[in-house]
C-alpha cells in the first residue's frame, strides 16, 4: 500500500520515469524468481495492460524479453515484485 489505504494500481501509467539501469534490471530479474507462483498471474496482467504485443499471451506460453519492455512497465513490475518479495 503506497497511497494511504488504497493499494497501488500497477496497471496505471506512471509519470516521469528514469530509465532502468543495468543493475536494476538484473535485480528485477532476480527478484521475479522470488515471486510466489500464485502471484504470477497478477504480474502477467501488469505486463499485458502496458504492452500491446503481449495482451493475448497466457501464463503457460509467455516469454518476456525484459529489455524490450517500456520503462513504465519495468517500474510497475519493480513496485509489484518488491511488494511480493517483502511479504
């Protein structure tokens, strides 16, 4: 929860984002492996809502090239993954 009592909506666009650094990308990829399997569908929904090329992908068939994702998608994933990892 980042905004008072309301959970953050990771599907909404984020404003003024710095590009994701190489180290941040590596950390994100590492942390994604720690996301519980029951939360992977949520992660896919975040990606699908922001990346038109993956809107029809299913969890069984999706392979994501993180280098190709928009900065806003990567930042939303960072926030989501961080919330999952610290639970």
